């Protein structure tokens, strides 16, 4: 088969000049055709005949006014499959679409249609494991991985294939690790040679992202400095200590030399990395004073530096714990001709909960703000599960549709306490066939990227994908991993705590420890989405009332249904002798773990409900039921612990500051039984 795509440059220096994005798309399509044993020949697009004798593919980039550069159309014309991209990136996406159709169904089944992005920006939040917001194994054990160009090349290629166009890189202070500041040459605790290597690395990362149609943003936590920076500025090293002392924070914030250091660092970052798209920061976290006083620091540093650069630099302004209208008035409105965005945590730290979170309304995010002048990017956080595979395309499709507002330009997703880089959690095993965590968790990455581009994708896209990956087991694997995530969404709706350090549902851990049945009794549901919490439900039932909304019983029914799906999936996969080796064996462990975790949660929630009934009625039968449920729950926790012990290595969690390993908390799960037995009725 001939692919006509090359564009003549008519230059005496080079034969043709096809964008790197299109070249990569052709490479992926060529690979899919060769997998089908179809010979491939490449030619110039203006050589494509109008009515060829044999089927061919004609690839053209045709920008049009009012049409996204990431759009594409596929048509069959006179024995030609014609791909027209709205821009180079759209052409690349169209080539990926053709490759996928060829891979799953063959050349004759290539669909016709028009595609364009639903959300303009679709990105990932990647926490660089240097100068981190909190320390822990996900960062410590990935420091060598992220120094490898090969990791970034493969990761960025993977993101591009799945329609991501934004890579945000997060660090408290990335300047120290890679820049040479002529004005402050001593302001770094990182050796000069290491900084040089890092500059070389990030030059390659940013260039490769650009070659894949991916914009890059370096996002900081504003005023953070290290002891090495402080000493290099002639200040006490203690001023860079991570002690959260408001006096130290205030001194950093108001020291003129620190402001000047940041101005120099920001300008140097822009000049050093021409392929870097933009920057970002916040006017909160480790700052003191009113919203206006905090914003003034951002104005005095970031805005001043951007103005000195003299040309538009895209900017993402976070509004965590701060004031969006103040950021818009004092900073963003002053960035003339640059793409600027306000970032808002769409579901706080728990995206896997409800598809229509209401925190903007509940927190009055945009009160007093003219949204005609604002572009919003949602920060989407999965601080819900990191060990187990899973995702739910039905949930995500509704989630993204709920984002569609005139002022919303898109999202970037990730975690605060985790990065999907090197595989550091898995116990040594012959079925460990991947090198990087994003490869294990491909389901989540693929669905978030693809559904952000097109939330109307039919379910057959996923079932075809899973069948191609796992053969006859594909449908069962898809059903089971989807069911596990649906259970966790129900858990988060019924027991809601905003942030990752307060609540990590995969482990039941927080900075205060393992969440007990007493915590579940006192817990509140996710606000603003019509979920009835346990306490409200029990009170209403005892009063003979039927509360309106999603009740605990509704969520229990959902969990039971999804547990049944998991059981069917496990039986189906277990019955295949080939499923006891390779990646399928690993997936089978995850399915079993999801089932055990779901059953544990179901028992614990029901026990909490019975104990609430007991607390209000003094009927001992409720207490006996609760104890029996918690004893059953302990057996499920032990199953979960066995899966974890055989499959995963414990790791220290950066924000929760606990060691995650289900087997480490079997005693805590057993303690719930004691708590229930000792609970007394008090009038």
C-alpha cells in the first residue's frame, strides 16, 4: 500500500520538509500496516492519483479558518482513503486513528467521519522528583528514571498517541536544578556539572514534546528556596528550611534579594529553553498576608520578569487556597497577547467520585469575576488509587462533558503524592513485563486522553482495544477493572474528605492513620451532588422519612453489583490456563484485590450504619450485626493483604506520611471489631 504524504519543500538544500508530528503519525500507521503483512511504500502527496487502481492512503494537511488545528476528517474517494488534517497535529491524530482501525479491523474497516477536540487542552500533571512538595518513595525511587532521555521519549510518544497536548512539570523550585544565573552564580545547592546535565536533559525533553504537538509548562510553588539558594544570596541557610514557620515564610516573601533572584531565574528559564511553552505558579501555599499581598509578590517576580522578556509567554495561575478575581485583576489581565489560564481543582483531590462535582459553586470560585475575560484549566487529581489498575470510560465521558463551559479550556490530571514513572512498587515476578508505571496503568492514561478529545467514543473502542491486548479475556478484563473503579467512586461519594493527605481510599490511610469504623460513622458525603450521608439517612429512617437523593443503600447496591461483575470476570479469566502467566496473571491479582477491597468497604459501611442505628435506638441487635459485618470485613481485608503481600512492595507515601501496604494494617482492621463491641449507648 502506498501512503502519499510527503510535502515538497522545493528547496535546494532538502528534498522535502514534513513536520515531525506527521512523520511520527506515518510511522505508527506504517507499523500497523506491516503488522497486517501489508507492504508499505511512501511517496509525495502530489503524486497521488485521483483514481488509483489499488487502495491507497492520501494524507494532507489543510488548515481552515475556524477549524481546530487538531481536527481531522477521513473519507473514501475513488479507491483512496483520504485523511485531511486541520493542522499538523490534527493530521498526526488522524494517522493514529487510521493505525488503530487497521490494527483492530484491517484496511477495509477504516471508518469515515470528522473528528475535532472536545476540550482544547488535555494534559498531565507530572511531579518532578526534585525539589518536591513532600518526600516519599514515589519520588525517591524515580529520580534515576526521570534522568533518562529514553523514558521521556517513550512517555511523550505515548501521550501524543492518546491525544494529550499538554505536559505540566511541577517542582517547588526547578530553577536551582538546571540554571546558571549570571547575577547570582552561587545561588544553588546543586553542583554545576549536574545542572549542566539537567539542562541538556530538559532541552531534549521539551524539544521532543514540541515535535509531538505537546505544549510544556513549568509550574512552581512560588516562593520556595533551598538552604543552598539562601546561602548563595547571602542569607542564612535556615531561611530555606522546610519548617512551615510563617515567620520564615514572611521573611522570604518580603526579602527584595529573593524577589530579584526569582526575576532572574524566570528570565533565564525562558531564555535557556526556547521549546518551553510557558510557566505557572500560585499565590498561596507558603505565603502570608491577604490575597492582594500574596498576589503582589507574584506580580513583583513573575509578571515583572515576563514583561522584561518582552514577548508573550503563556501562563497558568493556580488558585489553590487563594482568590481567582485577584489573580485575574492584578496579574493575568496585565499579560497582554499571551494565553493565560486560571487553574482550579475540579474535584479537589478525588476525581473518582461524582462526574459533576460542584466545588466551584460551593466555594464561590468565580464570585465577582467576569468570566468572559477568563480562561480556566481544571486540575484533575487522582489521589484515589495508584497500585491497582482501572478506569471507567462511562464515568469519564460524563466527567468531561460536565467541564464544557465557555470559559473552560481543558484540564491536566495527575496526583500530588505519586508519579507514574518507573515501576517501583511491584514485587519481583516473571509476569512483570513492563518497565514504567504508565505502561501498567495504560487503561487510565488512554481513556483520560482519548475521552478528553472525544467523550462520545463508543464502548466498542475500549472492548476492541482490550480484545487486541488480551484476546478472549479482553472483555472480562475490561468489565472487571471498570467495576473496581466504580466501587471506589461510590466509596468517595459516601465518605468524602477533600484532600490527599486527609484521605487515600485505596489504602484507607490519612496523616492521622487508618480510617476506623468510628470515622465512617462520623463521615460526611460528597457535598453538593445529592448524596445522603450515613448519619442523615439513619436519622431519616428512624423518623419514618425517605430522604431524596443517592442514599447509602443505593451505593451499597451499586457496590454489590460491581462486586458481582468482578466475580464473573475473575472466574472467566481464571478458567483460561494462559491467564496464569504474563500480564494477565498480574491483572488477575488486581481483579481479586478490587473484589476484596470492595467487599471490605461494603461490610464496613454497613457496620457503620448499624452502629449509628444502635447509637440512636440502643437495640443490641444492631450492634451484633455490626460486629458480624466487621468480622466478615476482616476476612476480606486479609484476602486483600495476601494479594498485596504477594504482588506489591510497601512504599512510603509522601503526603499521607505513612507506609502503604495492606498487610501492615490488618491489626487496624481487626481493631474495628473491638471498637464496635465496646461501643455503648448513651442517651
